[in-house]
């Protein structure tokens, strides 16, 4: 970890951690420590030596890989507090699970953290509460499937967060959690979050967040008592060039980024497909083969007549490279429409926004030129 003075100067290394640091989460209220997550080696079975080089991946749970993070086996993510003067580390939370995020209360006496479950399926998350040093941990709520953006109210009595109830559902809602009893409530029933940024007003009576509405993004302020929503900024509009064709729309060109083409293969190869796809398809693959195939774009690839550009991260674990490859192969073999696939080495599912600068420039330049009609 490096500390950089805000008024300029050289960065100073803090400590010499032997762990693989993952995320800097928060300064302690007194400014003396930093809350951070780190990976520590973990043996998955009796033959899995943590000190070995080029270890095989021993998989006993799902998801065993995550887009942008790689394999989730052979290590666990722990929660640390690091003293910024001495560099000393204190383990606050550790075990056979991964800590996803955490936050100290405003007075530093309590610690809220989100962790995965143990067992063979670990995609669900639970919210835990502990003393500021990690002691006396207790489960605060297990009523949500996913949790993100935990934020303490100024008085330390409530946590605001984004979360989903049903596993596989990607629509995150705004929730408030009572610290005293762990009860959950939604202050604004119809509000769908965009991302996980939540900011409390200093008086504690409202929060500001980003919301999604009808395909747009907007900044909103929510009264936590009444649920009244005030829209501050309607955000940006995203438009595409279309022309009418009877009752439908015709795309002159198609630009596809990280697609889901084959629902059956996606359910077994995506880092989240094993639980997200059964949710979206309303059934497991073995129980709904016909529905999976009918709703897979690959089933209709022979009808494609539109020049198609596929943009894909090589290491995308959410919508794996094989999805684009299946479509490309079908287009090359069965369609006369021009097709092109561009694969970005090391790129994840979020390469368009967080990939290397050169990849992001290339991605957006190719997409804009393709949609304008430039083929070379």
C-alpha cells in the first residue's frame, strides 16, 4: 500500500504485507488505520499444498471463477486493518469464505461487512455486524441474495445498501437495515439502482444515489422516512440510428459486445450462469431444454443478414469468449453477412470501461466506425 500526499510529493510505502492486497475500503474515523481486503492462501483439500508453485486449481464450490478476479479457489479474501504509521496489520475477519466489502461505523466502534457463504454454492451474500476490531461477529441479515454499497447513516443506527432478494436477479434495489434488529425495508419500492453508490445527507433523513429508469440513468434523492423520490439529474440518453420497417425496426449494422448467444452452454461456462440462467429461464437446463433453445439467439443465426461486429474480452468470465466464437462460426459457415470478431487479450466483461487504455480506445473507435459504415 502506498500513501500519496494530497499537496504533492513522493508516495510512501506502508508496511510490507506478504498478502495480495485487493481493495482499499475506508479510512478509520480517527485517520490512523485503513480498512482493506487481501487474499491469503487456502488449502481446498489434504493434497492442496499452499506453498507449492504452479498449483492445480482444486474446485469444490461454485462460483470457482469470477470475471475480472480469476479463480476463486486456493485462497480466501480476508479483512485487514493496517496502521498507516507502523504498517502493522490486524486481521479483522477471516474464515472459509470471502469478504466482499466492509465499513466502520462513524464512531469506529462497529464494523459491518458483506461475506459470501460457505458450502458448495457461494454466490449468495450475507450482511454481518461486529465490533470495530472484528470481535463478537453476528449475522445481521441473510434475507438478500446480493449486497453492494453498504453505507452507514450519520447516527450509526442504519445501513443503506443495494441488494436483490432473488438469486439471479440483476435488478438491485435500495434497502435500509436497522442495526438493532437486522430488519430490512425498502424506502422506495419502484427505485432500481444503477451501480452501488449511496451517499447519506449529514442530517440522516435522506440518501442520494444513482437510479436506472426506462433505460436511462438519473441522480435521485430519497427521503428515508416517506420514500419520496426527488430526481436531481435525468442523466444521459443513449440513442442509436434506426429506420422503420413495417411493425419492426431494421439495424443497418450490428455491433455486439460480450453476447449471450447460447443459453445452454452459457449456463455451464459463465461464472454466474449456473444460478442466473435458471432464474431468467424459469427453470434448470434439464427441465427446460426447449425454452433455452428457443430463447437463444444462436437458434436464429441462420437468418442474420446484417454485417456483424463482435467485441470480446479474452478473459471475460461473465459472458465467455466461447459465446462470441459460437456466433462467429455460425455466421462464417451459414450466413453471407460480413462478420468480424475482435478479441482483447486479458480483457474482462468490463473492458469497455475499465480495460487497458489502448483497448478502450480501440474498442470504441471500432464500434463507432462500424456503426457509421466503415468496414476496413
